C-alpha cells in the first residue's frame, strides 16, 4: 500500500476524489478505488474523514463486503460499538477472516470479555500467520506477521480497561517476542515499544529494546534510550553498560553523557558524574544541568567551586523555567545544595524564593525546616515541620520524616513528639510506621521498659523497618527473633 500511495495513479485518484468532495458531489469510482482511498484516509486522516470516504463508497457499492468491513473497523475506532456489531452480523468470517479480529475488538471494548477477546485474536492471528508463511517473499511475510501482532497490541491498548491492560499487553508483547524475533527495530517495533511506554510497562519495553538492539545495534539513539529506561527502573549498572555502547558508537552523544552523569550521581561517584555533566554541557550548551553538576561538586567536597558555579548559574537557569511549580522546585533544590555545603544564608534565601512562588508547598516547608535544623534552631525547625504536615496530603509521611531528621541529630525527645502524634492517627493504617522509630528513640535514651513495649508492636507490624534500624545487631537473625535479640541487648544480656 505504501508504494501504491506514492504512485502517480493513486495520487491522481486522490486528487480527483478530494476535488469532488470540495465541489460537494460524490463521483463514481469502482469499489477497489474506494477501498484504497478509505485505507489511505484511515492511515493519514482523522477517522471521521475515513468514515465519510467509506460512506461515499457504499453509496455506489452498498453490498461491497470489503467496504463494510472497513466501516466496522472505523466504527470500532470511534467507539460506536453497537453500529459496528450490526454490520458484523452480516459478514462471514470464513469469507473475510478480519471479522474475527473485529469481534475480538468488540469483546475488549464493548463486552469487557478478555478471555473471549484472546481466543478471537488468536484465531485471527493463526489465519494471518498461515497466509504470511504462504507468501512468496519471505521478508514481506515476516513484516506482515509482525504487523498483525502490532494491530492486536494496539487494539488491546486502546480498548482494554485500565486495570486489565498491563496483563493483556504483557501476554501479546511476550507472544510478539516469542514469534517474531529477531526484530529489526523498524517502525513496527518502535510503535509496540511506545505502547509499553504509554502504559508505564518499562521493564517490558526494556526487554523489547534489548531484542531490537541485538538485531540492530546501530539503531540511532537506541542504546541511549535503553539506558534512560534502565535508569527509570533503577537498574543503574545496566544503564551504565548501555551508555558505554552508546558512547562507543558516538563519543559525543550528549544524551548518553547526560544519562552517564545521572548514573554516577545516583551511585555516589560524584567526580565521574561531574566529568560527564561537564562534557554534556559543553556539547549541548544546556546550562540547566550546571545545577546538578554543582550538587555533585558539593557532595564530593569541592565546596568553593560548587558555590561559585551555583551563584553564577542560578540566575541563568531559574528564570528560563516557565512552569511555576518547576521553578519553585528548582529553588528548593538549589537551597538543599547550599545547605549541604553549610551555606545556610544562601540556602535560606533560596528556599524563601521557592516559598514565595508556592507558599503552601509542604516539601519546601520541610526543606526550610531542614535548614533551621542544620543551624541548630530546633524549635523553629519543629514549627516548620508541623506547618508542612498540616499542608500535606499525607501528614504521617511528613511527621515520620521529620522525626528521622531529628533522630539523626540526636534530638530524641523532639522526634518522639512527632512519632506519638503519628500513633494517634489510628484511622490511617500507616500510623504503625511510627513504632519502630519510637522504639529506637527509647533504645538510645536507655528507657528499657518503653523500648520493649514499642518494639513488640513494631515487630508485629513493621519488622522490615526494625531490621533496617538495627541492621548490624540483627544481621542473620530471623524476623520472628528480632524482639528477643533486641530486648536482650537493651537489658545488657548477651543475645543468642
């Protein structure tokens, strides 16, 4: 069809049809011509326009089953399921096996009967694959086979309820990989990958891209995109491996360098992160990531260099951010970099800039509380944490975070105040998260009885957090023995 669309013959047909439409008349063409026009419009124009073409064709050829089949196809795309079903009742799937495909679409979109849809899609695919095998040109047959799977995947994506779509798509993407590898990484494969991405099925998209790059390792930006997906799924080592392939192909791949910088930053290898960010900035001219570069410098102890860079670039980067929320978040991030370096006056100015833009943002209030706590102003820090909790949709999370910050600086009594507030929120099942931290505070304070009371609750509801807080003491200990081991330690007895 693609080659025919470019032919002089089809272009003349399209021109004649469009001219007749502009003149408000319906010119006679044979049924094959209307089928070609309809398929062209279905690919390149809104479905409403394709529907008009089909109706024009049916005005002259009312019993043409191929046009009726296309009409059913378009009606399903327009979610006019009942009308499509009426047409399909008069079409014989033994004559046109696409009828099985349309019934499968209706099973998804109208009936929500996904088992029925699977059976019908499989029935249609079986016939399609048999015809593909019989095609004299094996390459064309393989492409048609992959297109068939793509059509099923697109239909499932468009017509399946959100709560079932990941399960259904996984089935068909797995079938595609099993039946169609090696895959060349053409538009068919990229469209299927895009569907996975739209439904946040990143691991399945990674699996597909891995097969694509096995067949086509020089796919433009392929390794870089795979690295980005791996970063998204926290597979940092995998992302770095993919970045190495990308940079081996093109050492000046700026996006690969950006991902490389992000990978090293997440691993705490700040010196390598700074090098990657610097090369990215040199190649792209994008000052935005100078802020991230400054953060890495501050983390690696290059405080004065980081401070100078931040001072120079914040006035360039922040005004260029058009979205108010993102601009506010950037000021808060800059504030945290200054705080990390001990530049508390600059940190406070920056977080106040963030709060001027978004005065009710609880994350920025927490950040201001962190600065005050770093300065030793515990009372005002506690006040900011309380204000943040009052504004947040999840106050328990804020209070537990505030408590952990206070505990980290040995302000156990202030931490206990927040944690006990959390335990009063009994309507929220999350309130039990406070007990391991309460137990820890009492453990540090040496209040054995209160420690044991709260540890018992913590071991019952959140043993994983207990294991994290006493990681060294509980190494190799089964969760059911946490209470006995820790109470023995608190009592000064030798644990078993």
